[in-house]
């Protein structure tokens, strides 16, 4: 009985994280400004790491944590490149 | 059994922080405040979920790669936040949630018009190349 409770709790938590992921993606598509889209990409780092952790716990395979690590690395490089672009583009005065 | 419940508790704390982060990203007034929510609460949320998974599984390889991921997150997210905040300020984003004075005035060069308005008018009239 208790094992079933634990499995349902995992499913519930994963569902909440998927809702957070959907809201982040909505923000990424319809961001108010360009900077808001980059912020949503930054937010995606934590969400992707959390989902990788949940899938690791569900399947018992360690490789999904490597996927989370790689996603965090890629998102970091993307945020740094995009913010360098915004800074260079935003500095140009007429 | 007790470790599974403890891990589940840690995962629930992490999910709570992720929900708080997305509420902040959706509701705060200006880009710097939204960045404050996404960087701090998002990192703590992902880190707590990883801690819960490590406690629940209790395997050496999972613990090692999880600790490496948490250390990587804590090293890189402040750097990305610093660069993005600086770019936001320099490019002249609107600071609607600012109370009190602008502490960076005169320290950093700041564009007067937000980037989106300049990009919009640049689409109509071609600017001089530099």
C-alpha cells in the first residue's frame, strides 16, 4: 500500500513539473521582450535538471542524469552567447 | 523506506521552488526582477530535486553525477545571471519595478530607448552600418 502511495507521489510531482515546463515554454514563445525569452531559457535549466532527476528515479538508469548535466551545460552556453548579443546590440546608439 | 520518504520530501521542496520560480517569472514587473526569480529559485528547485533523487536511490554513481550537476549549476547560473543582467541594463530595458534611485546611473552606460523599440524602428528604416 505504501509503495503505491510513493509511486503516485512521484507521478504527481512530475505532473507539476511538466506544468511548469509548459508555462516556461509559453513564456519562451510569447515573451514580452527579447530579454524575457532569454530568462525563460535560463529557467529551463532548472526544469530540465528536475525532469532528468525524476526520470532517473523512475527508471533507475543513471544515464538520464548525464542528460540533465548536458542540458545544463548547453543552456548556460546559450544564455551567455545570447546575452553577449543583447549587450552588443543594445549598446549601439544612433 | 525512511530514505524514500525523505527523498520524496526533498523532491517536493524542489518542485515547490520551481513553482515559485515560474510564478515569479510570469508575474514580476520588469526583466531584472523576473531574472531574480528564475535564477535563484530555479537553481534551488533543480538542486533539491537532484538531492531527493540521490537520497532516494542511494547509489554511488547517481550521487557522484548528481553532486557534479549541482556544483555545475551553482557555478554557472550566477555567471549567466550576471551577464544577462548587465546586458539587460545596458540595452535600456524598462525598469518598472524600481523603487528608489538607479544605483548604476553614471556607472554603466545605458541606452535611453529600449532595445525592442529600436529594433522595431530599425526594421522600417535601414540603419547605417558600422
